[in-house]
C-alpha cells in the first residue's frame, strides 16, 4: 500500500470512528499503523468515496484549536491549459513534493480537479520554495505561471497562513467549495458511467432484425410513469425567481428495463434514433391528454425534427391550440445539423403556431465551430462544462462575450448546472437562465420559501 493510500484510509477511519469529534494524528503515527481485519473500523463505509477535500476539512477540524505554525499552499493545476493537465504532468508535480512530505510534518492532498494542496506544520518556508519552483518550471510555458511568484496576481500558487483569522476563514471557504464541487463531480461521473455502460450492456445488440419487434413493444408500453421533470428557471439579483418551464423527458433506464431488458438499446446511435421517433409519438399522446388551458407553468418537450410534421403532432396541437405559447419544443443539435433545411422549416412552422423553439445539445466544444445565434431560436441551451474555466481568468472572456452577444443573453439557458461556480460564471456574462441538478435544489428551496 502506498503512503498516500495508507494516509487516506487512516484519516477516513479516524473520521468514521470519532464521529466528527476533533482529532489529530501525526503523519508518522498514521504511516506506522496496521489494521486488524476483524476490528470495528474494517466495517467502515467505502473509503474510496471519501474525497481528499473532505479528508482535509476533517484534518482542519482536528487542529483548529492551535494553528500556530500551520500554513498551506494551493497549487491550481486545474486552471492550466488542457494540454498541461495530462496525468503524467500531474504525477511529476506530485513527486516534486516528496522531499518535503518525507522529511517534515507536511501532507500533500491531490484534489479531484487536479489541484494540489500542501499543508505544512512548522516547516521552514525555504524548504518548500524549491518544490514550488520545480512545479512552476514544469509548466513555465503556461500563461498561468507568468505572474511574479508570491505577488497578489499569482493565482498559480496561493499561500495561506492559517494562524491568521482572515486567511483561515478564506481557506475554509475555498476548501468547502472545492469539496462541494468534488461531490457533484463524483455524482456526474457516476451518472456518466451509468449512461456509458448502456453501450456495452450484455445481451442481444440492437440491430435491424429485432428493431421492429422492439418498436412494436414501445408503441404499446405504458410510459406515463417514466416521464420525469426538471425545471429551468431565471435568477436575477434582488428579484423573485421565475420558472421558465418544466422539461418533460423519459427515463432511459426505466425504458430499457420495460421494453427490452435483454437488448442493448444504446449500442447503435442511429437505430436508437429511430426508436426515439416512436417514443416522441408516445410522449405526445400522453402529454396531449392534459388540459393546457389550466396549465400553471410552461412545459418543454424533446422532439425529433421528423416528429414536428407528423400526424401525431397535428393531433397534439389540436389539444394545445391557443395555448401553444405554454409549450417549448427542444430540438437537438445532432438532429439539426443532419438536416439544416428541415430545421429552418420546422422552426418557422412551430413559431407560426405559437410554440417556442429551443436548441439543445450545445457544448463548449461546439461553440468553437459555430455561433448558435444563426439558428434564430427562442432559446439556446448550452451545457455547462469545466472547459469554460480551463484557461486563466479572463483569457476567453472576449470570445465568450461575443458568443453571448450574438446569440442574445435573454435566449441562453445554461444547462447541466451542477455547482454554484457554474452559476457565478454565467452571471458574469449576464446569463440568468439555468437548468440542472444544482438548480433543482434551488427550486426546492424557493418553493419552500414561496418565492417562485
């Protein structure tokens, strides 16, 4: 077991066993402990789920009564250019601190966003400086390292004297935010892995020989209980939150289990696309039974371009009629690029009927190749990605501001919002419309306080 793994497990076990009580174990003592497999600690939760950020917070709680001589250095590798955040560079940066951690009372934390945090207790600064300089030299070509070391403009390496109250409060706030981001990142990773595994599910692959049979099953299956909701809201300072719409979408996990538990529906993108057309018709049939005149808030539906001109959509419109303004139709970028002419026709057709059109599936990468404003939709949903924060602050501001201005800030919805940092980033550009898991928690809070 490596020194890092040993430290992680022992700090986690101390956290579990002491139930949050203050504790302090020296690095030397932790390294020397050997656990009995029959001890109560061996029944602790999965320690791999405990983040480095959480371990650091627990460590700080254990020593907060006496922080004399304690300081830390936060190395922001996450803010480097993508090409400089490769795993082998990170490993080299970690090894640069071996001398300090092996010879002094110092601990290196490796955060899940690639940042490094060195926590020192009575370690001479002159013993730490060479390690910091090595890491800075490793990334010397990156603009992030150009600021003078130790200056207030140096955001590559930030020092905190934890014995100083202001530094300690700022440091706790920083690590708390990073811990929250790490948890959201872990949840998103788990969700992405769950979605990705669909492509490799065991069983019969989806192919033309079983496509028709599965399509027939989907046509007759009950889906009303598989429809889930997610709100999109508008947030403005000192103003009441506004609900833009509630997106209605079908749970793919539930669909897989219900219509074809022994078939990998997601192995072929294009064959599954065919099935989504049938799914569109089923959703329209279910939602179309509602009384739209009594609808208290707008809804949104994800539909294929081909569905817009189908007889099922015509029947759906007969139920909606003059309440079409309460329905937002979401169209995917992949569908739009497949048939641009069809998109422009469908967009104009929907708007003439009173519907609003939303372009979905825009991500940080696609923004490098086209400006979504040319699609002239009512809304454009841009998926949040940490790529927006990959450069030094302000580096892409003008380019992003141009995208926002050309598209229209009132049209942009930031989707897949999973942290407060995403909201802060958007507000800096004047974006005030959001959707995602983090927004769900805000909506719940607003409803509890009756401010939405």
